[in-house]
C-alpha cells in the first residue's frame, strides 16, 4: 500500500466508536485489508493533520449470506482503532 487515499476506506461512526472517541480520544476507521499499522498511522497523520500515538487493528471475517437456494459470502474487512495525542481531534459531524 503506497497510496494514503487507498489505505483508509471510511470512518466507522457507531455508538461504540463515539463512546471510545469521548473516553479515550480514539477514532475508528475501516481500512484496506493489506494495510499495516505504519501505513495507517502515516495516512491518518497526513490526511487529518493530527499526531497518532498508537494503532490497533482487527480482522473481520465476512458473513455468510443466502438468497433462496444460493449461498454467498460478504468480503472480509479490517478495522483500525487509532489513538490520538492529547488535545488532537478529528471532527466528522460536529455542528450539524
């Protein structure tokens, strides 16, 4: 992964991610499955102009789905929890 725009797919905005954001100054992203911690850290720092202290990643297996007699599978995906330095924030929907 060389492209910082391909590394981070989207921000995950859920109840749990909002709680972690307020309690521990962490932000949650869905990232490219082949991206490593160093690439994720560099991408967040360059895209949002913040300082990152640590990155934790989790791999998720895609769920099995069926429609009638046909079975399929959703793709596997990867989640990254990025811890920011004190005083640093990333604003998503504040003020809306």
